C-alpha cells in the first residue's frame, strides 16, 4: 500500500520528508537523490539543511538527478530548472554544483539528451530516492496525462494547463516553453523509493486520483501505486478529497517504532 501521511501544515510535511530523506543519507552517504522543482519542495530543501546540521549528517557525497527541464531556454536562464535547483537545492544545502545532473534542454542535442540522461542514472547504479510534487492535472515530472506508464526520459509537449500553472515564473505566459524533457514514468518507478509531497486544496483532486483512483495514464501520478516504497506526505488541504483519510491517519498514529524513519 502507498504510505499516506497527513499532517497539519506544509512545514510539518516538509520536516517529515526531510527526516525520511536524511535517514536514508545516514545509511548511505552517497545517496542518489532525485530532486523536483516547483514551489512544493522548496521548504523541504531548507528543512534538510537545518536538520542535517542539527543531527551532524554529512551531505558531501550526495548525488542529485533532476526530474525535468524546459527545452529551448537560453543557457543559464533564470527560468530553467537547473537554475532553480542551483538556487533552492545546491546553495541551500551547501553542495557542489557538480553533484547535480539535469537533463539537457539544449535544442542542438535534444535528440540524444534523454538517452544520455538515462545512461547517467544507470552508470551510478540508479536513483535511491525520488522526490516528487504533483501537477494540478496529476502530472509527475512533466509527464502529462496520456503519458505511457512505461515511458523513459524524452521530450514532451506541455499542456495549456501546465503552461498556465508555471506562467508565474516567466515575464509573460507566452514565454513558457511548449516543450520539455522529462524523466519518464518508467524511469521514475525504477527509483528505489518515492517521496511525494502535495499541499493545498488545489492539489486535492489530483492527489485523490493518484492515491485512490485507477492506475491510468489519465492521471500519471497514479503510477506510484505500482511502487513498493512510495510515501505521500500531505497537508490537510491536499488530503481533503481522500476517501480513506481516517484510515491513513490511524495507520500513521499506530506506526510501530521499528518501522519508523524519524531522526533521533
Ligand atoms: C512542475 C514540475 C513538477 C512539479 C509541478 C508542481 O510542473 N515539472 O515536477 O511537481 O510543477 O509544482 P508546484 O509544486 O509549484 O505546485
């Protein structure tokens, strides 16, 4: 079963996710971490920095792999996901930017960029833990509805809905690229563990479809139900449409110590 944890606020959710990830770094300092962009994981990265310091966890061997990137932005563009991750992940955690691998959105090499990125993941032994957000239409990475559940890293065309959701990062909505390169759903499912975060009522419907709906390309995030180690950490708003909400809370309240990933 997908582990669903519902807490009172985005801050508590970020703290819990940070504990889950750092407990993995303790066991494996050279953890391969899949990192997501968007507003949702920003406080997670900040919380990881605070807790790593507090618990003396060294992040120096961490390797990070981005989920996706826009195609066709100028190199170094502030809207690129590489730039976002440099600012909100690498700098916040005090890491070396060489530890971050991002699929290339350069038009000149785009035909081979997906294979190149997949090889980079394979060569290091695979991603240990993949952080995920969720789009309001149920996308993960940039796997829009209709994406194959077995897909690998490749170029995708963004939906109008997603371009609208991401328009705030650009000076005008038309500037949001039409194309992106994204880890496929098959690529994401190969990570050894998945940690999905979602906050607010706006995500409630997508979260309910992902966790409790049928597994379907119409809601790409529903593919996480196929994963043996997927944890979904939500605030009350994002959890508000879940039918089994009371049960998830009961499971969490009765989680045995020996199954816990809390830091101490
Ligand atoms: C983008 C990213 C996704 C992210 C989603 C949600 O589309 N490609 O990885 O999960 O946005 O973003 P936010 O967290 O800002 O709601």
